[in-house]
């Protein structure tokens, strides 16, 4: 109806497409291998590994695989999408975005899914341990909502547990240097595990004297980590043996940044550390 030159009802209400006016359009995305999606119903996030008989298989960062029907109910970067059959040649024009792998080797989840920090957390002995874990597992930890804190030594673990005790909804995973039979660190860990908080924490460790040794020598361009005589502070002895400055703490800090800078992914780390960190992430996110 037109009144005084104004169409009060706009275009013809019976025109094609009038039912969709104002409706949000959901994008259709081909389920190409490697495409990272989230299941809107339960938060499962994984990369497409296979499409068959109207279903899509997704694999999460832990290697768990699940099948879902193609169609709606998926998110990419927090936005709803319809998953359709894959392109004949994945990665071609119009293909879905390729999966990105994090430094830990897992599939990167959509950035929009970073979570509020959990009460559970991972504790490490010092700043260097925390920085190394952050560099390799930081993306995974932010998605899981896990915070890494450092203790300034496993000797202080018992004090922290008394001040902020763990519980069923507040688990602690603890990463310890030099956790070998008979070591001081091993005795402390065993005593804590036998204590009142043992049911809600897990203590694991690597065999090396310091987390520096968890970086593969080949990544640094050296043949091996040097042996340091007893009585010499380990980091100072290593730096001197390798011909690096070790006059003061500032030199040691610069050496650590050199070591950390050589780490690009999990491939630059000793497997003795890799498995332990993954174990702790699984423990605090169960």
C-alpha cells in the first residue's frame, strides 16, 4: 500500500525469498582433511581426518577420534557452519582453511575457544621451565584454560599445598627437574604424594639436572651438553664449557634466551620431557 508516495509495506510480501529476509545465513564449508572445527553441542574440537557415508571423522589434539553426521552443528572460529562433502582436490579454490599445528604438534583449535582459567593448574620449578612449557604448549594450554605457575624450587611445594590445597575440582600437575631414584627431588615428591593432598595431584619429572638439558643439543648446534664437575654451579659450568659468557646473572639470562630461541617445536625437545608435560595436561583437564 502506497500513501503519500511512501510504500508502507516495502516490496511484495509474496516475492521469492521473503521468508529468509533478516535470517542469518550459515556458511557451507567443505569437510576437507585438516579442517579444524568445533562441535557446537559438546565442545569437542578436532581436525577432519576422513569423510565417508555421510559422516565426518574428527581427531582432537590428544588423538581421540569421533564420528559425526555431515551438516549443521559445527563451529569455525565460533561461527556456525554447515559441513559438506570435501572438495575433490583439498586446498584448491574455495577449499576450507588448512589446519594449523601448534608447536606441540597438536591441531590448533579455533582461537575463539580460549577458555577462562581453570582452578586446576600446572606447577613447574622455575621461570625457565615455565617459559619453555609456554613456548611449546602455550596454544594448547590457553584453549584448555590451564595456567602454568613456577615454584622457585620443589622444596616450596609443600608450603604451597598447605596454603592453597588441591581438591576434586582443583588438581595440580607438578613438573620436577632431576626426578631420578635417590635424588633430593624424588624424596620430596614421594613425601608429598604420601601426604593428605596426594589424591589430587600428580608429580612427574625428567631425569636432567636442569630444564636447559631438555633442549636437544642438535637444535643448539652442539654435539652434547657438557659434563659439569661437582661444586660448580651447573648453568655457569655449562656456559663456560661452551664458550659462552657467564660473568653474572645477566649473562646466564642471555644464554637462556639463546637456548629458548633455538626451540621452534616439540621436535627440539627431549622425549623425556614431552611425554611428561602431555601427561600433566591430561591430568589437570580430565
